[in-house]
């Protein structure tokens, strides 16, 4: 089955840039979506189709892909960005939806 | 306003059954694919099941295949998850999520989840 690998945690100071990676075999051929989940809340879509943002999501959040890695970049990090972030793709081989293991973003 | 709302969670013994419901509103339900996603306590998100807008195409995670059954009633704007032979490791918050059009679209709307606890 298809596997997406994320670092368990990323820490960044307020105002700095956080980069959360998501690795998967041939991920360049897949469409990647990103979700934010704050403690005790349901996940929220923050980036879809590799790099587009739903309405209401600040431009500070952006997505990109290079090689076997997709990246969620959060610029000018704020305390309110502290959350778990998950990448997700559709595995066309199994037709299963797949989530990465999640990355906890800590704002120092 | 798009809304999805899960119900039906609760405490069940190992080997027991439970049926979750997800009621949708604010969009043309019959046009959208739906998914169930779960999250065990302190763990990450795990995709559980997918059902096509027509109800004719269904997929399950290997961890639940043969035990869980997803269905939908487009007339009632609802999707269901019948869970049988429940195991302790099925304990989780179960989320219902709309999948945006077209295929391999994101999960753009999520419910608040319903807690399923499997314990003796």
C-alpha cells in the first residue's frame, strides 16, 4: 500500500518560516492535499491540488512539490498556526485515500 | 451553508456492532462522493471508506474490509457506516467528510466527528 511519510514534529519561532514535508514514491504524479487540525477540532482543508488555497485560508500558507516530496510552507508563523498538519493523496493503484502520519507544528 | 454531522457513536463491547450516520445539508448531496475517516486517541488520521455519489463504487481500508459496510441514501442526504465485529483497535473518533469534485479531490468539508469506544 502507498505510504506518505511526514516528520513527527517541526518547531519554529514566531515570525519565522515553517516547512512541513511529505514524502511518497512518485508523489510528483499525484495530487496532494493538506489539512490542519487544531487540538480537539476536526481537520480543516488548508491547501488542495498541490498548491491552491480554499477561501479564507491566508496566503501565508502555501504548497509545493519537488521530486518525491511535497511541502507545506507557513510563512510569518503565528501562535495560532500551532496544530497538527496532514498531507493526503489518492492512490490510483488501490483507489484508497491515504494520509501521512501527521506533523505537529510547535510555535516556540 | 455546507454541513455534515455524524451521529451514532457510543460504547460497544468487542465483537459488537454499531451503525454511524452522517447527515448532510447545504449542497447537492447526490453529486458528491463521501468518505469516513477515523482518528484513534492521540493518533493520526486514518482513511476508512469511500462511497461514490451513485453508491455503486465503494472502497475500504484493509483494516476494516469485511467488517464495515458503507452505504448512502441520496433521498435522505445521508451516508452510513455499519460496523460489525468491532475490535478494541477500532476505538476512535469517526469523521464524515465530503470529497470535492472531480476525482481525487480534497476532503473539503468535515463533520465534528462521533466517538466510538470498543471496550469490555
